[in-house]
């Protein structure tokens, strides 16, 4: 199987890390930035690192863009440059384009130009941090639809010591526990205490809930809210 | 002396820490916290006790208290490697 080809334009924190992770995962990565220092920093990690102006269509053409599976536009400072690079990538036949946007206008323009995916790291992170501060019991939340979520939450106190069946999480809350994350205490060889994290996927109805367990549940937002209040 | 005429077993700091660890290993986190707190009252200068208490709080997902305890453990013994590792994980490093 031929390796997937990625082109990352803009090597700020986001672009640099995306390029590094993709390479680690075995992809072919070309990384570009106007700033020579940033290019040098990443040169050892990626397949090819180039100091160049990616808004120059001729230059982009020289990279055989039709061979590139995914183009990632990670230009943070200049909306104009980001838009130009997206446009060129689209016109030159890059198969899929992901654009990191700095604001909503940027996101709308990129979508109109044919970006296949818009990422908005600041906004996404802000939402997660705010959510975590408002509901400290909710550790992680994945939205499946506006109504349904997968949520990680700390086991409510009243369920500690009960089995899943006794806690009636399915019958009273319409929620399904898809996994239980548990910290299992142990003593090290030198007698120090520590714990390791274990995950019980698809737990049985007779599995007991322990203090400190984290439940991964799937269900309606309103039902999760009810459980959270317990 | 207790009722049976045996000398009261004195609660030493060591025995309290051992008992705390015993409760922790058996998942009795609230009892473990009690014992470690008693051990700290006897000797507030031992890094290991704060680390153990932090560990119980972390196991109970009380990360705020866990963090305070790990910080205290490191303040007393800057070479407490386990406390450092757990603190870094909590902060998100």
C-alpha cells in the first residue's frame, strides 16, 4: 500500500504538531512555511520541509498537488494567505482540504472555497474547558447529535457499592454504560502504593460500581443531566 | 491499658500509614483518607504520607485536593518522583 501524502502549510504550533503526528503515524508529509527557522525545526521529523511562499500558485504546482491526499492549511496570522492557499489547493486538485480557521468569517469563506473540513481549535478547546469548569463531574463529552451524547462522568455517590442492575441506570435514566474506567490500586516492588487505570468495556449488569469509577455512558443529554444531579 | 489488661497498641505514624495503604489497596478510600490524615497530624513533615493521601484523592477523582497533596509532598521532598509524575499528569503536562 502506498503511503498517504499530506501537505501541511503553516508551521505554527498547530501545523507543526499535525505534521509531526502524521509522520509518526507513517504518512508522507511535506511541511511548508515562509519562516526558515520554523522549517529547520521540523526538518528532521517530516519527509520534506520547504521554506517557501505557498500562496505562489506556481510553487504549489511544482509539488504535484494532484498526488496529495490531504492538504492542511494551518496559517494562523493571515486570513488572506489562508484563503489563497485553500483556493490554489482546490483548483490544483488536492483531494481533500482541511483548514484551520481563526474566526467564523474565515470558516465561512473556507467552506465556500470547498474546504472539506474546518477546524477551529481555539473554539473547540474553549467549549471543552468551559464545559469542564461548569460541570466538574463531566470529564469528557462527544456529541453524536444535538440530542445524544457519549459522556464520561464520575460515578454518583449513591451508586457506589451497587451493581449496574441495582443502580437502574438503564431502566430509570435510559442510559447505557458502554465502559467503566477504574483506577486499580497496587503496591510497587518497593512497597510504594500507586494505581493503574483499567477499562471494562461493555460491563455486565452484575458488575459493581466502585468509589472513583468513571462511567462512559451513551444517551440523551437530558437523561445525563438527571444522572449528574444524583 | 484496655479492658483486657493488654497495653494499648500505640498508633505510630508508620502503623497509620500502613493501615491507610491497606484501606487504599482494598478500595476503602474514605477510611484510607482518615488514616493518612491522622499520620499527618502526628508528623506533618513526611513527604510519603502526602503522596499517599494525594493518591487516594486522585483515585476518588478529587483532583483539586490530590494536587495540593502532591505539591506538599514535593515541597518536603523535591525528589519524590511518584508525586511529581502524578502532579504532572493532573496538570495536563
